[in-house]
């Protein structure tokens, strides 16, 4: 019944991205503003939500050893291509990097406590122009561009609240139960889901670079060394953690390759895709099983993000993408709807309290944990392990457990990001 809506949702929510999507959203807004600017820039003012500020504060910008939202804005003005969306910095040259260094003193980044979720305003000022581009709701959703206070672009049916996980023409996957969502995916011909394999290729290539270079913290490559030394046991669980960590090492370490994102996050995409591919290869499950698992993983990730918000105080890689991966792997292993619900509940009971304190190198540790726990939850669930009755925020209904997580994230932890920002800024 919802075949076309789900396929359309997957195509919109699963996109290539080069670099961490929070500073990339800053770059995309700046590059869009630059299109209408005449003359030399005198000031680049970036105003973002606290969530964007936090996640862009320490992460490495692709192709460089520089970090932060300000450098992303400078590089985007120097050589970003707004037509490439989340790959806006994909084709920057050596000259662009050098020009970005010159522009950096002109960039000011602030956060607005009244903005939530995804929100970026980039204003470029010259002697004659002031151009503002606003991104809201999703990392690549340009909602307005003004040139000297005249609106030159306004997106239809889009708000600038920045709070929603669903906007515009997006299909609300939460109108379905998780069992209904799985059945709908099961009825889609596998050839119509094959485009999801592009994400497998991208994210596994990033993992290979992480293992080769030891980028970032080098967690993935260190896992491999520990395996070779016999310090830790060679197992499927260890391999899932190693490969997921390696991909994140490379991405957080600035390797300028694309990854396939999920629900607006490249790290979510790594978590939602890589464990499923490692499992499929180890168990020789075949392409059809893999693509259906991938579709379910991405959509459960989006389902959870619809309650927690696009950006939140809790680690979305763990509670959203990790849980999506657990659901997808449980189905791949032959688990029924009860087993899938059990796996989801185990993930929420296990990792609901994992904080997001910004995108940075140690995300590789969190994603290694999330990927490993996702596989473990799937393996336990197909063995019949399930949390019964009421266990804290977890109840028998996985959908209700997810709603409880949303309340924790949006209401219970509403001051958490403020405290994190005070810590990282030294306020």
C-alpha cells in the first residue's frame, strides 16, 4: 500500500555526504549565499542552533586537518559547490584550502538558543551586498535566501523552526507500526531496493581507508592489530565493531570520501549499513536479504529520529541507527516481528543514556559500541531473549518504548545540550 512512499522516503533520507553533516550544513548555507554576492567578502556571519554548534565544534573538515564550523564556512565560500548538496565540499582544490585560511578571520559563528534541531543561517556581507541563506529541518534543506532583504528564494511548505524530523513532502513512517513497516518492505521487489547497495560500496570503502590510514583515533586499525596479536578473539562481533569503527575513524578524521548518510547523518549511515554488510558476508545471506535488511534499518532509524528529533542530546548513532541496525539484522537472521521488537527493546534498554557531546574522533568508539551491541541484540533476539513487562523506559511494545525515548530526549534532557555547550566552549 505504501510502496512508492517508502521508496521515495529512502531516496530522500539516504544520500551521499562528504564530511560531518553539521559543518557541511554550514558549508552548504554559505555556498548558497555566495551565489548572490558581488565583490569581496567583508564578513561571514553564521548563526546556528546549539545542536549544529555542538556537532560542528571539534570535527575535522574533509581533506584538511582543520576543525569546526568556521573553517567549513570559509572553505565553502572559497570553493564549495552548492549544487552538490551534502557533497558541497567534494571538489575543493589546494587553492581553495589556501583561500579558506585567508577568509577565516572574516567568519563569526554564533549559536541561537531559541533554535532547535537543524538550523543554519549564513550571511555574507560585502561593500554592496548582504546575502543570507537559511537551512532548516534537514541538513540539505535550503528554505530561504535573501539578497539585500529581498527574498530571492523561498521553499514551498517549509518552516524555519529546525525542530522537525519530517518536513515538506516527506512521508511520516510513524503512521505505520514496526510490523507493518517490515511487511511493506517485504512486498517491495528487491530490484527496486538495489540502489541501497551504493551505500554499502561507499561505507565499506571508507572503512578500508580507516584501516589503511589509521585516521582519527585509529580505533578500527587498533582492533585489527589486537586481533593479530591474539589479545582479543577473532569473531563476527569483533569484526562488526572493527569495520564500523574504521569507517568512522576515516570520516571523523577528514578523509575526503563520501559516505552514505541515513536520516541526515553520515555516522548514522555507517551504523545503519556496515554491520548488516559484515553479517551478510559472514553468513552468506545473499543480496535480497541484505537489501531488505538495509531498507528496514534505514526506516527504523528514521522512525526513531521522528521522536527524538534530527539532532538531540542522546547519541543518534546508538539509539536510532544502532537500533535500526539491530532491527535489520534480526530480520536478516530470520527473526519474526516479536524478535524484532525484542531486539529494539534491548538496544533502548542498553544504550538509551549514551550522550551526544558533539561530532569528533571518539565517535568511532561510540559507533563500535553501537554496531557491536546491535549485532548482539539481534543474535539474542532470534534465540528468544526478550525483556518482559515494564523495564524502566522499555515496555513490551517497541513503538511505545521509542516514544518514551523521545520524551527523555526532548523533555527529560532539555538542558543537557546547554551544559555540554558550556563545557566545550569553556563558558
